[in-house]
C-alpha cells in the first residue's frame, strides 16, 4: 500500500516537491521555535539551579556620579552586613542570610589572578557549593578571623603544588592556609546577565573580615561593604512575597537610593517564560500560517490527482475496492506527501537552528520534543487536508468514473 | 438443471437529465447459469454496458429484481458489493484499464488486496494466472511497456486470478486486431471450460460466434436471444 502510494507520488516529482514547500516552511518554523525555546529554557533552568530557586539575591549596583552625591547626602553607605542582619530579622519568610564581597585584591607570587571573595560561613550551604577536599569556611573562622581560604577547582589546579590542602597562598600582605578545595562546578557560565551565577571554579574564598582594608582612595570611598547578599526563603511559595518585604526593608535603610538590585531567580524564570511565550506566539503564528498554506497546497494537489486519476478510481472500484479503500489510498498519499515535507523541514530546520546558534550565539536544543511535534503536525495536516479529496474520490460513481476519459 | 447463478427480472435503469428521465434499460429479464457463455450485441446506446455494470454490481438498477446466488444485490452495502466484485466477478474492458503505475504482477494482485486474501496465496494465484495468459516473461513490465494484446492478457489475468464465478467483458477485442482478438477469445473459451460464466459485449458477429448464447439488445429491451 505504502509502496504503491509512493510510486504514484514519484510520477509527479516536481509537482509533489512544489506542493510540499509550504509544509517544509511550516515544519521548519515549528522546529526552530521549539528548539530555541527549549534551549533558552534549559539555560535558564540551569542558571536557576545554580542560583537556587529559593534564593533571593541583593546585589550592589555601581552608582553614577550624580547618584553618588545623593547617596552621600542621604548617608546611604551601600550594601552592608547591617542590611543582611535586618533582612534576617525583618522577614519571617527568610531562613538564612549570607553575603559575599568581591575584593580587588590579588594573589601574590602565583601568576594567576583569581577572583578573591570574602564570604559569610553559610554561603556555600546557601548556594549548594560542594567541597571536594578539606572543609569549607566555618563560623569560628569568621569569629577568630582565621587566615584560611578555600580554593576553586581551577585555581587549585593552576597553583599546582602550591594549591594543595595545607599549603599557604599570599593575598596582598597576608598568608592564607588552604583548608578546602571545591568540586568542579559542571558548566562554564558566561558572566553576562544580571542573573548569571558566579563561576566558582575560578574563585578563592576567604572568611569575611579577614581581608585587609582596601586603600582609602577618594574613589573607593563609596565602595559598598558587600557585593551581594543571599537570602534563602523557607520554601519556594513565599519567594516573591519575601522579595517585596526585602525591598521595603532596604528602601528604608538605603533612603530610596538605588544602590542595590534585587534579583529573584524564580521571578526571572517567570519573566523568561513570558518573553518566550511572546516569541512563541509570533513564530507559532508564522508556523501555523505556513502549515495552513502548505495544507491548502496539498489539498489542491490531491484534488488534481483525484481528478486526473478518475479512471483509475473507477477501475479499482470495479475490481473490488470499497469506498474506504479509496479513502485510505488517497489519505496515505497526502500524509506521505506531508511527512516527506515534514522530514525535509526537520532536516533543514535542524541545520538552520545549528547555524543560528553558531552565529547568533543563542542556546538551542533540538530535542526529541522539537522533532516529534512538527512531525506530528505534518501528519495531522496531511490527514486534515487530504480528507476532502480522498472522500471526493471515494464518493465518485464507479460507472461514471470508468466512463471518464 | 443447474441452479441459476443470476436472476434478472424486470430490470430498468433511467438516468435523470434535469427534468427529463432517460430510460436506458426498460425491463430486462435474464437468467444466467454457471456454464453460460453469453454475447450481448446491439446498436450503440442500447444499454449493453449499463446492463453489464448492473450484473457486475457496479451500478444499481432503478427498479427490478437482481439476485446473485439468491441474494438481492441492490440491497447490499457498498462494502459488501465491493467484496462480491472482488471475489465473484472479473471485469475486462475494451481499453484494458490496467493501473499505469503498477507492473503486471501488481495489477493482477490488486483484487486480492481488496478481497483481503493472504499475500502468499495472492502471489501464487496471480503468477499462475499470468502464466496461463502467457505473460510470464512480462511479469515486471509496466503497462506502457506492453502491446495492446499483452495488456489485454494482463487484464484478463487480473480478472481471472481470484477464480471468480463470472467474467464480464465489455468489448474486450474492440481495440485489438482480429488475430490478437481471436487469441484473447480463445483465452475466454479456456476459462469458460474451467467453469467460469462469461458475459461479453461486442459489436462483432465473428466475436459473438465464440459464445454459446447471443442476446440482442435494442432500446433497453432484449429483442432476440439465440442459443
Ligand atoms: N450518467 C449518465 N447520464 C445520462 N445518460 C447516460 C449516463 N450513462 C449512460 N447514459 C446513456 O445511457 C445509454 C446507454 O449507454 P451504454 O453505455 O449502456 O450503451 P452501450 O450499449 O454500451 O453503447 P456502446 O455500444 O456505444 O458502448 C446511452 O444513451 C447513454 O447516453
Ligand atoms: Mg458500451
């Protein structure tokens, strides 16, 4: 049956290829849409996993000169440990609060320049950072200002023999003993958007308060005490509520100076989904219209085929084909047409998606879902637009069809 | 006396052309036995093809009784009449009417597909029929690669492969030269001797002489019947 249908399609190769053009376009659009959507989703989900879905971040924002003047007037000193404490005590949805300060200090005698950060002891636990060797920074390290540090995987590797547990590294004028080395975090993160996570592989963590005070130049005067506060909520349902409470708390202490920014991973996911859905509606409409036009093309070609083969239909009926047999025959043909179009569209679309992601740097994922959906669509289009021509063929009067020349 | 294979009683057929009714068949009474070989003759437009189509369950009479093996044919469903055409009736046409995209073997196998008969049996009976019409060496040829006589042989193979009780032929030699025509008629004689009832429409007296019974049709009525 399939073979026979295929053979009659081969009779009119050019006509068939032209008629499936619309289907190819439609399927391509669907595949592209889903692949880009899936790619973006995978990326966001990955980032959110790294940031923690229950977490709320408050990040220091560099101020313009104007804002700095205003900040000075209002005595807002930027993000501080005091803010962290207020968040902890002022919002009952918060389970724990940690913080981080990016230091502009460098590692001496090593030739590498990792990012050195001073952190609270709970930071690793809040971000789910896992340790490969040794231990992480503890409360007591903070309290006694222990000169210890924890190195990221890449840092430890590039330090070589000096990067082992127990050896000492020099940050500015102080020696820090390496007490822990992090496990490698799985994915390279592009530091670009507000929501991007830090690349812990390239960092050195020291206990907050052990760092030497930074040089008090005029420029640095407004340097905030902290770069980032991480507040972890008790569960995922209260994240948004907690976010607005934190905003209110900080508004008061910062006197409405926008020297910080609240980043809620969960909210970002929602925003991303929203942008995604606008994008999907647009591309989905294009894909839908293409499929519709393609389907009409298929219907047109099938009607022509049916008329052309009226005699054949009469003969088939004479030698025993039921109306149903005729319907099946022509439906098989139209579905075969659209599926061929679908496969071609998937092939071209997958190539197009690769090219787009290579040149535009978008994250895409040609998943099984991205292939199955357009393929199913092409089958459905074949059935839907093939039904009318097939029924027209089946409903022909066999005698009239036989007399047809 | 063998039982009647087909009984036609007071069969009429009219076509509606706008407001006017065109009577084509006007009361046909006919009994067909399993061992009949009938030629239907008559002027053009007398209703020969129409009668053949009704006998072949391809068309339904406007009124009258049609019993095939005792069963009233005008009453059965499309599915059932299609099944009867596939298994009981073999059509042979003037213009051969092979399916151009299929080769000889596939054309001959087609009735088995519609009769839902096992592929193995279909292949066996189809090649047997092709052998009997002498086309074994053309089995994978497309119709366009065959001569007229070969195409008609292939069409006959398609009609007889399933071993139907009745073979209906509408001017089977009309598009062939007289020598080739005689070869085709000899095939009909052979299948008749193997037990198939044959009803054949023709304009040609010589062709009709192969039949055992000749029926003359005029203005939708049987004018004469010679045995
Ligand atoms: N669908 C139709 N509508 C109206 N009239 C029809 C239709 N089909 C056939 N006829 C008429 O029925 C009559 C009988 O046709 P039929 O084909 O049976 O004649 P025939 O005896 O086979 O003729 P020929 O020898 O030319 O083949 C003709 O006059 C034809 O015009
Ligand atoms: Mg005729």
